[in-house]
C-alpha cells in the first residue's frame, strides 16, 4: 500500500498529501517517541525487531503508522469508510465464527484452552479485543444504514462479534465493552438533545443496565453467574484480588523501572529486562509461568516503563485528542452525531480494555483504522462525496453542492489536476517494493521454514539434523536471535534425553554448534537471562557428554553474570547453587540458598533444595533444622517435592543428626 500511495502522491500531491490535523500530529509524535526510545533503550536491536511471538518492534509500528496515513489520505467520505468497515466486519466475522465453532469443538485449530476461544488468532485476548472492535463497527454501520438487508446483516454480525468477545473469556474486553456502552449512551443523550423522547429511552436503558449489573454483582458468588464466560470472571474480580495477583507485581515493577528511566524509558519491548532487574521473589508463589513477564499486561504501565513520560503522554494524547476532535466538531454540527457518540465510545472501550492487556498486531490494525476514520470524518467536509480529480472544476462544484443537500451551490471547491507518471517511475517503485518484500517477508519466512525443518529433523534423526541445523543458523534473518534460541533449546532437550544413542562425537557437534550460536545471542542481548540459562544447561550437558570440567566452569561464570542482572530470581540461584555443588563449592551454595529463603520464606522449593545440600554434605542437623523451619512456616510439600523431603528425613533418621561431611 505504501508503494501505491507514493505513486498517488506523485500523481496528485495536493489531493493525497497528509494534512496537518491534531491526530496526524499525534500519530507522528507516537512514531517519533517509539523511535527515540528504541535507540536510547537498553537493547535497540530487540526494540527495533522484537521477537517472533510479539513482532511489535519499530519496524512493524512504522508499517501501522504508514497504514494510518494511507487510510487518512485515500478514504475521503462516509461512502468510502462504510465500504472499508463492511469489508473489515465481514472478514473479522469469519474469525468470530471459527471461535464459536471452538466452543463446541475446543481443540479446533490447536486451541489450547477448552474454556476460552482463540479462533485463528492464537490468543483469547486478541479475539476479545477484535470482537469488541467489530461490535462497534457493526453498530455504527447498522445505525447509519437505510437498506433493510444491509442493516439485517450488520445486526447479525454485530451479535456474532459480541458472542466472540463473550466466549473469549477476556475480562478486559468485557470491561471495555461495558465502559463503551455507558459512554455511547451518555454521548447519545448529549448529541440528541433535540429529541427528548429518545433521550428518555436512553436514560431508561442506562437505568436498566445499572440495575442489571448491580443485581449480577450482588449474586456474583452464585454458580450461574460464575459460569457465565468472561462476565463471571469479571464480576468476581476485586481490587484485593488484583493486588494479590502477579500482574500487580508486574505493574509495580513498571512504575519502579519508570523512575529509573523517566523520560524515554527502557526501550520498546524491553520490559522483560526491567522486570528481571527488579524481580520480586514473591512472583514464584504463583508458579514459574508467572515469573516471566515480557509485558506489564497494562498498556499504561508498560508504555510508562518502555517509552517513559514522553511516550505515555503521546499515547494517552491520541485518545484524548480523538475524543475532543469528535465532540468539538459534533458540537459545531459538522460531524454526524452517530460517529460522535460511537467513535468516542470505542476509544474509551479500547483504552479500558488495554488497562488489563496490551496492544498486539491485531489491535494495532483496527485501532489505527478507527483513528484514521475519526481523523477524516470529524472534518468539516467529511460527509462530502469524494471529488474526482479528473473532472472539471464546474462538475466538482456541482458534486460538492449535491453532497451538501444543495445548500451551498456557490461553494468554491479547490481543483487539483493530476500529473501524468511514466512507466519508469512505476517500475522503480515496483522494484523497490519487491525488494523490500523479499528482504523483510520472503527471507524471514524461508528462515522460519528452515528452522521448523531443523527442529523436526533433530527430533526424528539428530545425527542427520546437524547439516540442516548448520544451514538454518547461517541463514540471514532479522529474527536470527530467535532462531538460535529455538534450535538451542530443542538441541538441549534432545541431548538431555538421547545423547547416548546419538553418540559422543555427533552429540558434541550438536552441542558446540548450539553453544557457539547462543554465545552470539549473548553478545547481541547481554541482558537476556533466558540465554544465560540455556547456555548453562548446555554447559552441564557438555560436562556429562565429554567429562570436560571447563564446561562447568563456563556455565558457572554465565550464571554468575545472570545473577548480577537479576539478583533475586530463584531460578537462577537454584541453577547456580547446583553448579557450585558440582564444583565442590558447598559453602557458596548454602549461602545462596539461605538467601532465597530470606527473600521469600513461602517458597517450598528453597527449603528442600537447601536441606538436600546440607544432607549431601553430611550436615544432617542443619538439614533437619531447615525442614523443621519449613514446617513452622506452614510449608506443604507436594508430589515430587514431598518424595524428596521424605527421602531426606529417612536418610537423617538412619544416620543420625551428628553425621558430618569429611
């Protein structure tokens, strides 16, 4: 689209150039903020490209901003936007329909959560946000459509969108939907001030809504309310629940990180580094899955941390300016009242939703689309039919007057004639677009396919997988760091379970190839402790395979570096303590493990690991003391932990507490 838009600018610059509007300025500042924070942050490479999972680096954001300006410049009036929104609605409804199929067939399209739908988007959060957007699109089309068949289809697809959002089980989307409805009702009571009967109906709807929500909140503990998808979870979430959740920890760390880098932040997509540096040992109480946050799960807190004060002011300014522009022009009777009420309502719904989640590739697509629509249709001449630049000046004046109901027949319309363009310019633009597509789309896709082939080969025939592994690691891609990590993790798992079958020589070849490439990642991302952990695992495997102690010493150094980056993360300490034991540094291991208990005495793993170290070194009395301390702190061991503790107690009972290591 950008390539085609460049040609449009050459053909008729005055007709298609970006205008100096408040939202255009804010979107330009948003891109500027993202760029400044990218290159002043702690990991510019990661901020620029991001990773395979999120893909929201500066490179991608620039595409979305370009998309915003293309839409703002090419779609001229309500007829244009109506067509674009209808296409958006029908395309999105396919995703919503597939989501509904997952309600009855939870495993469809690899959906991993039987209680929530992910449709084709892979994440219930994305489905919830998309359904929220489509619901507002459907309503705006429905309320402004005169054709009965189009209205019927808009209404049906609107219900489908709400159902998709509903079954996604996303609390943020439900909260956003409720907030958006409330703002829409209030907005309509204001813009329809000349229609007292309609306003009374709206106020009655508002009252019924408040009463309904109040009743459901009062009975929120009832089973029938709890079983309602999304709504049950939303109504049963209290402030105390939020404060006791891992997300509250993530939000607190975001604020703490912002205080360190208050102006431009840590850099987009670098919240992970801030979270690790300020890691709170309480996080492990919720399980290992809640100790890894690459996003604060709150757009305001996350933007504050990664883009600083400048970034958050610009981001919030986009919403504020969008709403103000709508209402200002609505007050002047220059914007359709439905657009004023619904347009502002969705902006509120979107920001409320994002308080519990984050922007993503799907949300940026429809958010930029909606902002562009607000930018264009809130203009004074937005409802005018588009003027054909190849018509005469008189014909355009007549068209404009007809678009205004014939009220301004003497209206002067500026006429901008087209410039002819040659085949040379078209060819050059096409070549540049093809090169860009090849470098940034085709090549990464080829690299990803090669990576998948490597992972498959390693899992089925590791001995023959070395060749494809080497080819994949040499293939150029902006996400080569992700490719290295994926292959190294897979190689670590395969070697851990089957190095004996693979053979020492071939196992070492796989090991060294994975290890060397992870060291390249460490040079590229020195603060990424996930790389440190994988290198440590490979180092321990290297010692097992080759009996070469240098692997252990290198792993120890790597984990000590990781501990300096994230000083209180238990996973690093557990790993490093185990290495210390292998290197006969028991006193250092016990000191570190004692610190984990002091940091958070509620983590059961810290107790049995320390007791195991004391038992292994013959200090049975100290081992017993640690287990007794765990009991006094009401620590309960389950499963494998319980079995380990029982073994330690049996060993202490059989040898006595006076035994000591020699």
